[in-house]
């Protein structure tokens, strides 16, 4: 697997996307960016990596559906349609999808089809009594032979989901929950959203349990070989309007990436 695929709607990438995509490029991956923006610009790419990035029209996969309320829900529809097309193709290809707030520390050890996952809450009003982890869509890698009913997942997009979750995503989580595809949350989501603020405001993760979840240190992110990437929870950053502090985990990642915008 040499190419990572992603989607971006706006004419210009934000800082988090630039940092994350550069982390992929530095690990030797080619990057395919689908976009619906006619004026999309990629001048941010270091000339060293210029030939490693391709930009394609999102309409090659599916029309931009303005009837879908949010860009996040449209992105869900796009990625599921992309995998559905590959599964129905006469020539199967491995497609590895990364959200543009997924920072990679190490190369992805693709040996089989898989999706990333996240821990469920262990305490509090919304705790899960039996389910320890649930599949998510931060990273998905399939070769076309997967036993996943993409048609059903896409169809469920017409149903009402939650405020922050499309009907398709809800169906995806349910169908893949008991499948063989979700890998450990530690691999790509070592920092749970409950500690999301610490990424942007603290020099390290606050070392106390939240909702029964165990915290992790900044050093462990790089020392623990099981950790492949970090989900940066951009959606929460924007929604909560967190302030990015100098010396925070995010700032240290940014500096280590030589990204000073």
C-alpha cells in the first residue's frame, strides 16, 4: 500500500490537514486528494513531495450532494461510495483512506483489511457496559474483497442519524462492530476525545482517569510501537473553540513537522 486517499471540500487546506498530510508524505506515501473545489490550491506542498501528491475531481466518485446537511456527512457518503465502487469493480485495488486530521507517526502495517477504532466510555451516564471499542472512520483500508455491505450503509444515509453522526455512519458502526476488521484503538486513536482538549492546551495529557479511560503520555506516543497514528479531533477543536497553546502537544507536533504557519 503506497497511496493514502482523502477528501477536502474547501479551496485551501487548513493547518491541521497540511500537517497530517505532510506526516504521510514523510513516511513515503503518495497522497490522492479528492476535492469538489474548482479553485483548490496545493502550493503548501514542499517541492520535495510535489510529485507525490495528486488531486482529482470528487465528481469522479459521486456528485456533491448539497441535500446532505453537513460536510462531515457528505464526507461519509463519499468514502462509503468510494469503497462500494471498488468492491463492484472488475479490477480490485487496495484503497487506504485517512481523515485529514489523522497524524501518522509510523507507516501503516497493512496485512489485511481493517478499520480504526476508538474506546467507549467506561464510566458516566453514557458508558458502555459490554462494548469496549467501536469502529470509526479515521483510517479504513480495504482491497475490494471485504465482506461489507456498502450498499446498505449508503442507503441508511437517507435515514435520520444523530446531530453529530450521519445515518450511514451509524449503520457502518453497527455492521462492523462484530466484524474482524476493527483494530485496537491504541493503533490510531491513542488519545480519546475525552482528552482532546489536552492535545491543544497542555504540554502533556492530564494524568487522571476520565470516564474510566486511561491517559497516555506524549512520550509514549512515540515510544510505543503499537501506536501508528494520532487522531487530532479537529471537529471538536472547532466546535469547542479551544485555544492552541504554545508548547502544547499539537504545537510540539507542528514544530517537529517543521510546520510554522
